[in-house]
């Protein structure tokens, strides 16, 4: 898919991964977490980083075995067969499509907050529609232009964050930022981890579009391992600054915590700089997700688990029909629901795909032992088992309506799976492709 020169090189993969993680979450969630656990919010960031690390390591190991599109769907199918693979792949589609819609709605909302004339319902709908159409055009046009969009927006949004951290660190009040050890039996801690995890999610996005990455079996694991420490340092620095400048109570009451913190030590200039950064951040992550989501559809379509037309590419080597379908679905969702509502549906859906991910590491170590030539998680089975344990803890502490949403999506996925098996006469298409995907 695409010529070698137009593929994402290692540096672009790192930027795409960072772009796919640093987005609305870190600009809008520090206040929510502070409202739940106060000064223990510092620990929440570290807990989420640990959780994300266990899962990112699983992604990094499995990415070294495959070079085709599909990501977590591909891993689950290779480990557990067609049905489980499809269910995981379908849930991945649900996650990516709702995230794409939510981020677009969030971008329109933040733009409306900065420019009051764009805050009305008609203007918001227009921004959403135009943004999605523009991104569809960019993605259809080719990998090269998407790569430059991703690189530009990633670098642009990191500038105001760097300003906040580098300057703000000199205005931290040690009394305000003194961290409090969280109580692990406290329901608010689980809720805070669920909220903050939105800011860390996205580290597996590179694996979905492996075919568009240069030397994916070598570079994607390296990129994932480089991305997570960067994200953790950035998030922890931001949480320390906004807590130390505003204090937990003022932080919890803020609607734009990073901008309000910057206003304390840099006046209106700092406030506006961070607001511009939040707009760039939302747009940047929307660009990244707009690129990755259609590739998730391609992985299923290549195996006749979705209509094969979704895997067909156009003159620029991009999956035109997948891009158009994703754009239509995201437009409908973004126009019917707001950012918070759409994002709140994602958490349990994410956990349902991360548990099979961890199990797949243990299965494929035996099943594909002769193909292990790259990164392997140290400490045997400990890390995958820890990842499953954390996922289980978060599921148990999730609101019932979110659990029901995840269960409903699985039922819809199962129905679609058996329909496609019937349509294609139960052909076992794609097993050979999976077994040879690492060739």
C-alpha cells in the first residue's frame, strides 16, 4: 500500500504515535482527575503509565511478528482463530470510529470556545462536516500528505506544552503539589484511572497500519518503546505544573486547566498560547485517527470478514472505500453526540480488546516460536498477566452502562461475523495470509 518512499519512516512513526496519543485528554482531563482524587492525581498519572506500559510492551512484541495491516485483530486471529479475531477486530472498529467522531466534535467545540461566532449549533455542524470532508480528501490523496500533516501538527502542538512545562515549573508551589498516596480500595481512584487512561490510549495505533510503515517488524516495536516514556514524562510534567500552580481545588474547578495555569504566570499571552495548542492538539490527533481508522477496516476486509471492496485501493494506493465509509460513520456520530458522551463509551470497549492482546502474547510465543527475531518482553509471562489483571480491575470498576455498551457491541459483532461466514460459504480465507504475514 503506497510506494516505499511514501511510507512512514521511523521518525515519522514516532511522531504519528505521539500525535495519536497526546490530544484532547491531557488538555481537558487533569481537572476531572483532580476533582476525583485531589493531590493523588500525580499518582493516577503514574498508575496509568504503568498500565499503559504493560499493554504497550505486548503491542511491541507482537508487532515484530507481522507486517500487514490489522494490528490487534491480526494478533488475536493468529492466536485464537477467526471468531475471536473478528470480535477483537470489530471492537477495534467501534473504538476507532467513535474516537474519530468524538475528537472531531471536540475539535469543533474547542474552536467554538476560542471563537464565539463558531459556537452555535449550525456553525458546529459545519465545522464537523468540513473537517471530516477535508480529512477524507487528505487521506485519499495519499500517505505522503498525511505524513506531513501528522508531523507538522505534532511538532506544533508540542511547542505550547513545552512552554507550559519549562516556564511553569518555576511557579510551582511545593505545598500545593505535595502528592497524596491514593487508597486503592477507593472507588474514586478507579474512576480517575479510567478517566486518565483516555489520555494514554492510542499507543497501539501504529500496528493497525503496518503496511504503510517502513520496515514495520523492526521499526514499530522500537517506535512504541520510545513513545511511551516520552508520553509519561510529558503527562507527569503537565500534571505537576497545573497542580502546583493552581492547587487541587482551583484545578478541579477549571474548565481549561492548562490555559488557566499558563494565565497565572504568563498572563493573556500564555492563556491564548495554550488555547491555540489545544486546537492544534485536537486537530493533530484527529488527523492521526483519520489515517488509522480506515486501515483497521482493511485488515478485516482482506479476509472477507467485511465486504472486500473496503480493502480496495485507489490511484494513490489508499483504501478509498474504507475512508469514505469511515467518514460517513464519523459524521453521523459526531453530529449526533458530543465529545464527552462519545469518548465515555470507549473505555470498556478498549478493555475487551486488551485482554485478548495480553493472552495472544502467551499463545503466539509457542505458536510462532520460530519467527521470533525481534523484541521480546522480559520477565517471561509476568507483564502480559499483569496487563490482564489491570484490565480486569478496571472492568469490575466500570459503570454498568459502559459494560452493557461493550457487551452489546460484541453481540453485534458476532451477528455480523456469522453473516459474513454464511455469505462466503464459511471459507477459511486469510489463515494462510496470517501464517505467512511475517514472511
